[in-house]
C-alpha cells in the first residue's frame, strides 16, 4: 500500500528532490554550459570576422554549420557525464525538457525564417535570428531558475533578454559580438562557477 505523506513530509520530499536535481544539474550541465558557451562565442566571433574580410560576406553564415559536428561531440560528452548521475528525478526530466524544447525551437525558428525570407524575398528578416535566440535562451534560463530554485540564473536570464533588446539597435555583424559576450557571461562563467562548487563539495 502506498504511503500517505503529511504536509511536512511532502515539503521535505519536494525540497530533497529539488536539491538532488540541482546537484545533478551541476554535475551534468556544467561541462555542457562551458562547452556550448565557448563554441557559440567562437563561431559568433568567427562570423563577425568573416563578415569584415570576405569578398562575399553572405557566405560567412555557412560557418554556423560547425554547430552540427559540435552537437555530435556534445552528445558524447553528455553520455559520459550522465553515467555519474545515478538517480534521476521528475524535476531532472523537467529541466532537461526545457533545453530539449529550446533546441527544437531553434530548428523551427530557422526553418520559418528561411522559408519567409525565400517566399517573400525579404532577407531583412535574418536580422531577427540572433535577438530571438537570445530571448529563447533568457526564457529557458528563467524557467530553469524556477525549477531548480537557483537565483543566479534569474540574472543570467536578464542578461540574455537585455542582449536581445540591444541587438534590435545593432547591425547583424555587431549582433554576433553581443551573442558572444552573452554566451561567455551567461554560459561559460556560470559553468566554471558550477564546476568550482562541485569540486569543493568533493573535497
């Protein structure tokens, strides 16, 4: 027969699940955050440089195809790291679902923008890619902050949203600089902080 929990036991169980999920997130995501932060920032800066120096600047955007092999490498990193997380909770699955939804959303966004640009011959719509992705990142960080009750991620979400607003007033090439800065401050720095905290907890 299933055990019936009283109010205090239910709260204790929920808090334990959140704490365990937060610890799992630190173990799983710190490497992923650092990796994707560096990769995305590097490609954004490379795209900026190519826009300045190529005879046909529009060809510079092909550099983002590097995200596909980077994603394959990330998959194997996640598989390796996931082996160290023995107990998964429902909250873990919720948090992972948020970021899976983000990845699916980015693919759909790009498909829609390219379809609209081709259908209506309106390449100007491409200027929306970076700010919309920054908005999506901000939303995902905000939801993660709620799920894991980790206040610093609220500030990270604000960083991405402010970056998105800034991009509205900038040309495409400078948007890539904003993206690079946001990825370093929003992914790389928090990722290293999580890494540091995890290493201290094992001392």
